[in-house]
C-alpha cells in the first residue's frame, strides 16, 4: 500500500507540476495533492530570500486550500528544518513559550511529520528554505518517516526548476532594464538628465529607497555627491563631499571594488555624519565603482533595500548599469568641456582687439572677428565663404606670397608689415602674423592670421617725436635767452644802469624758472613711470594746498587780463593721499586753464558731495576739439588747436594728472566745446578716519 500510495502521489505530482514554473504554484499543488492522497492536513511553507517571513499553504484534504503568511519568529519551522532530515515531532516535547507563539503548533493535537526543503539540504543553491509538514498523520498514512524524504526530493526538483525559470525571467527583465537605461543615458549629453533617468529606473529595479551618485574630483580626489538625487532632507545642507577613502563610497572608489553592506552601522567604514546632519536613516548600501578604462570616475549607490537585503543579483544588476552609466557621464563631461572650450575660444575670438581671420587650406574664409570687420570696414556676410585674396588686399607686399610662406613653414610664425586696403581706397598700417593648424597626419587643416592695427603705435611714435622736438625747442629758447643776457651782463652792457641790470637778471631768473619747471615735470614723469608716486595712507587737508597754490596762480591770471575766481568750502574733510602729488594735479589743471584762455575767466570750485570731494576747474578758453577727446590724457598728446596757436607744452601735464588721480582712487571728467571753454571735474574719496 505504501509503495502504490507514494507512486500514485508522485505520478499525480508530476502531472500537476508538469506545466508549473512558479515556486508558489509548486508549493500550492504539492500541499493539495499530498493532503488529498494522505487524507491528512498538509502544510507547505517557503521563506522569502532573507527569512523575514514564510508564505504558507494549508490543505485539509477536501480540496480546500488556504494561503497565508507567517512571520519567521511565529512559524516555528526553524527547529524542524535545522535537523536536515525528516522528523516526527511530538507536540508535548515543545517548550511552553514555543507553543504559545507558534502558528504551526496551533494546528496539531499530538505530532507533526516534517521534512525540510530543499532536500537534501546544502546541495541546492536555487531553492529558498522551506518545509513540508503533515499534521497528526494517522498510522494508515502512506507517508511516513521512512519514505517522506524521496517526496521532498521530488518537490525540490520542481522548486529548483521554478526558481531557475524565475532567475531566467528576472535576468531577462534585468537585461531589458539595463538595455533601456543604456539607451536612455547614451541618447543625451546632459548630466542632469542622465542622473534623473538612472535614479528612477535603478530605484524601481532594485526596490531601493534611494539612489545616489558621487563623482570623483580630479583635483582633490574627493567624492562629491550629486545634489539633485539626495532628496528633500539634504536641500538646506552643503554638498556632501567625502575625502579619498572616507566612508563606504570612498572605500569603493579607492579600491575600485563593489561592496554590499546590509547593516551599515555594524561596518566601521560607514560615515555616519551624513545621517546625523540630515536626519536620514541609512540601513543598507550597495555600492559599485564607476569605471572608465580602469579609471574610477565616481560611485553608484543603492540605499536601503525596501524588501529584504541587497544580494548578489542586485550587485550584478547595478554593475551592469554602472558600465554604460560611467561612459555616459564621461561623454557628458567631455561634451561639457568641449562646449566650455568652444565658448572660451569664441569669447577670446570676439573680444580680441586684434583682427582675427581663419581660412581653410584652399584659401576660403571660414571666420573673422569683429575687430577685423571694423578694420576692413566690412560686413560679415561679405567675408564668409569668399576667397581670401578677394577680401584681403595689401601693399606694397602681396598677401598671396605671405599666405604661401605661412603654408610652407611649420615651426615659425611669419609676419608681414604692410598697408591693408579698407573698403574703399583708404589704407591702414598693420602687422599680419600667420600660423597653421594641422590634423593628426600633420596636414594643414586651417590657417590663422592676426592683424595688429599699427595706427596707435604710429601715433605714439609721432607724439614721441613731437615731444622731443618740443623739448628741444622749449630747452633751446630759454637757454639761448639766458646765454644772451649773461653775455650782455659780462660785456658790461648794464654796468652803469642798475635798472637795466635788474631787467637782465629778471629775464635770466624767469627763463631759469621755466627750465626748472620743465626739469621738475620730467622728474615727476620718471617717478610716475617707475611707480614711485604711490597713494599714501596719510590724510591730507586740501585747504592749505589751495591757500598756498591759488594766490600766485591768481596773479598770473590777472597779469594776463583774466578774471580769476575761487570758491572753496571752508570745512572740507581730508582725503587719503600724497600732498605733493595732489599739489601737482591741481596746479597743472589751473595752469592749463590760464594758458589756454586768451580772455574771459578761470574758476576753481571745491566742495563735499556724496561722500567725495569734488573739485571743478572751469575756463572760458579755446576749448578742446571733439576729435581730441579720446587721446586727451595720453602721454605726449597735444591737441592740434594748441599746436596751431603756438601754445608751448610737452603733452605730459594731463597724462600725469590722470595717473595721479587714479592712484588716489579718484576720477576725472572733462566737458568742453571748441571755442566755448572747458571744465575739468575731479572727484576724490573722503578719508574714513
């Protein structure tokens, strides 16, 4: 009877389970068939992967099948499974507390016949732990302690097949997830979009509470976590930065190896400060390195498995995702670097004061900056796509010959000084420099030309020559006068005439003062160029300076027939500066006003205004031509009107004035109209004492 009964049961199980590829279906069918053929209440239970609970099927043998779930601590399967063999367990041998809390032992009156699954234990790696129990088996029960183990082997075989199918299906799903993620992240070059797509997909696939990505800083080696993935608890916290080797992420990045930690607070590598600062509670972490050509660029973390613990399957899935993710991040970074470099080059290209022109190896214009367009007086659409020889015309040297010279040399940078023809018949002096860019094979890819406008240099050279001519003239005239009057005195031309002698000596003294003034101005310029005149930290009161300076200047203006007026606020606060430099600044301005005013008035006004000292020097003089304004404060520059009127000067006064004011943190503005006078306005910051 035992043989026929078990054989019929096995056959029936084979028939029932032939098309069942689900572990729960195997357990349900096994419970129903065993109960039907043994006429005994049968319990089949199988645990979850981490043994937190058991899914249990109870069959009474009357085709009534109940499915339930028992917590592990209430199932009381452990003692029956740990024997590793079939066991007939009397109820009266159990401890009282086990009886009270047990779900299983609420069913039998006397005994339970149990056999663990898988069977034999230890030889099956796929099947999760489980058990088959017969409750109060009768003596006539076809399953006994002696023949229940082969039944467990048969059930284990079908469970193995079910778990193998489940693993296969899971791998197919994981492959699909990896494929979808790989496609998604490689279809964009924006890091934020990559992070968002990966975080959502991986969190769902692994059943993780959150996903974090940390990227390695190339300079410091720190792991810097992406803020956008950290969640609301981290919104008001500074970015999370881990030092090299710090925390689980730092360990993974340093070692280049993955790590599963299902109890982080039991692991010394865990960096708990992040939890402490944020209030977030970390329980488990699965962390893998992000590798590009064996170089760790960061880490990918799954945090807090929501159902159980992270396992090797989760690790394989995360590693499969980490490969394309690392490549996508690296590509996005390289793309960002390329864009940044492109913007940098475009900014340099556009902001250069020199003209820049690029042409391909065949001589067609590919790019030109605004400076070159201004130099040529041309529009961009008249250059792009044109032959370079049609838009760049030089004389007396040919641009064609220079271009060929640039193409032929590799390690030199040829230059050509010539006149560049503008739109029309006008020419401008330029210095053209040329070089080539080459591809990986060393072939010319593009030619770059830089056009330097020499007009300012020529103007400076002209002003320098004018300066030396003026200096020579200014020195020669007083020296000749001094020499002439000294000879007259020596020859006794005023021996008996004291008035004439005094007049001769007065001329000599006046011309000597003129020479001394020029020498003093040259010394001041030398000090200014050598940076010896620096802003002092001493407070300077302007009232004594004006009291000392203005009376002799007023006498000069009166002798010339000018009306001289002054309005100086009596309680002017001090400024921080150098007293000699400030004296030079205001004396130069007032002397200029007197010099360039044939008739009318000169006015000096000093007052406090909006935390500054404002000094205005105004006149009714010849004024400054509008075209002279841009060069007014340049060294050696003299307006054409002054030259034409024969007004002496070196072209250094206003240059030194502006330099001195700027060294004191001040500003100078000028308002003028030719023939109507000029007003210089100086503003200096009040000293904060």
